[in-house]
C-alpha cells in the first residue's frame, strides 16, 4: 500500500513538472501561413521552378534575336619552293615563309522559319502559366497539410484541458474517499478504485501531452521552424457560410487547379502541333559580315603582301522538300498528343466532379456529427453533475460515478474531434473548388 501511494505521488509530480509554467507565444493562423509561404521547402522549390519557366519565356529564349559571332585566326607556313615563271625563268627558295591573318564579325538572322518559332514562343508562355498553376497546387497542398497539423495541435490542446479537468475531479474524489474511509463511512475499495482511476487519468494526460509535443514538431516542420519551438495555437474555428460554399461548388469547373492545368496542357499540345507544320514551309535567313584579311608571301608569289577589309551580306532560302518522312511523323504524333490531352481533361473533369460530390457529402455529414456531439456534451455534463451529487449522498457507487465521468470525457473529446474533422472537410472542399487561397482563416 505504501509503494502504491508513492507511485501515485510520482505520477502527480511528473505531471506538475511537465506542466507549462508561463504563457507561451500564440501562433496565429495568419502567422503560420506567412511562415509556411516564406520557409516551406516544397514551396521554395516550386517558386524556383516557376523562375526557370519565367526565364524560358523571355525574349532571350525566343529565337527572334539574331546571332552575332566573331572569328579571328592566323596561319604560318614555311617550305622550300621551286617556281617556273611563264617566261621560262626558274627560281628556288629555301624556307619560304607565308603568313595570313583574318578577323571578322558575322551576323546570322532567321527572317522566317515556317512559323515554328512563333508557335514555340507562344508555347513557352503557356508553359510559364502551367508552372504558375503547379506552384499554386503546391501551395494549396501544403496549406491543407499545414491546417491538418495546426488543427491537430488545437484538438490535442483542448483535449489536454479536458483531461486536466478529469484528473482534477478524480483527485478530489480520491481525497473525499480517503476522508470518508478515515471516518468509516466507506470501505477501502472506494479508496483503491479512486487511486486506480487517478493513475489512469495521469497516464492519459501524459500521453496526450506527448502527442501534443509531437504534433507541434510536425507543425514546425511544415513552417520550417525550430523543431523544439513551443507555442500555443488558436482553437477558435469558424465555418464558411452555406451560400458561399454553394457558390464555390457551382464555379468549381472554372477554378479547380487540376482542370486549369489540363486546359493549359491542351493549349501547349496545340501549339506543338502547329509548330510541327513548319516542316512544310521554307526558311529564309539573312547573313552579314565585316572582315579583315592580311597576308605576307615570299618572292615567288605575284604579290608579296595583301590586306583586304570589307562588308558582305546575303539572303538565303532553304526548303526541305522531303526529309525522309520524319517531319510528317512528328506532325501526326503531335496531333495524337493533342487528342490525348482532350481525353485527359475529360477524365479529370469527371474525377473532379466525383471528388467534389464526395467532399461536399463528407462536409455536411461532419457538420451534423458536430451538432450531435455538441448536444451530447450537455447531456453527458448534466449526467455527471447529477451522478456526482448522488455519489456524495451515497446513492450510487464510485464505479457508476466513474462511468458518468468517462462518458463526459468521451463526449468532450469526441466533440473536439468532430469540430476539427468538419473544418478539415471544409478545407478539402475549398481546395477542390479552387478557393482555398481565397478565404480568410
């Protein structure tokens, strides 16, 4: 008996030592979103990919700018020469030296390439928009992950308050049982039951606190903060009005990020198909250069040195009348890919309709569950209060009181779970309708 009492005291001391001794900083929903957008690794990667797409859509990657190159070179030869001139005179030179130097600036510009670069440039613009949608999808997914963890911290925080109250009630019951036992009003079994229940409540409270610490670490990972940073969260939950939800669902086909991505993919494949037709048209190019040449020759040459500078230019037309069939094959495949993207969009549209219907049904069901659980708390609290009064009067046993206490505990924790489940269901619905980033939290 002495050992058992010491064990209970150890539990109580451990609970007291683990309890917070000062108010912690509040991490609001707005601040959590701000930190997530600034620090989350996944969002940073998505932003970098968007920057790459922005670079690709620039004029420097369009093919519309000319190419300007510079060339320079020098050549030296030394050889033995035997030369016979037209008048029959012969001349021999040992180690005749010849040097040549040149430099030039060359301009190449494609005036027309069969509209290939025109459609490719438009495709790069669409690919940037697609990357923007992919970045948005990453942010939406990360935000849903953020609030899933955030509300788990909130749920465990409220559960801790419920468990603390349960522990406090059991502790008072133990004191009352010990007092009544001293005066012979109850037997020792009442005290032992209260001691066992107190230990169980202590364990439940300790386990909840550990789960709360783990959940806070999960949240710190999402916002990329220090793992052991401690904070409190906002447990207030507000729901979007039914009228807004209905409007969001009605406009979901034009706002869902997956459908918007599918539409962009159709446009991109259409531009690819149009660009592939450039193989049937000629290409026209413009060339120009400014050059300098200098040469020094041995006496066996007609001139011992020469220097030339000048400008040259030209225009060329190239037309692949037949390239072996590869261009036709690319065009056919591009057309098939365009048709495939149409099918993909139709498939995604059907899936999104299903997902929204399921999410809307889940949302309404969880709101109804929340309403029932809220009403159930009133019943369980009234039952516990009456049971507690009857226990004080000796009309019921400690076992019956404990059952009423457990019923109240379950009702309170179930209501907490229902509240946050309903909110998460709403956020999932908002994501599917494309409105997750457009609502206030």
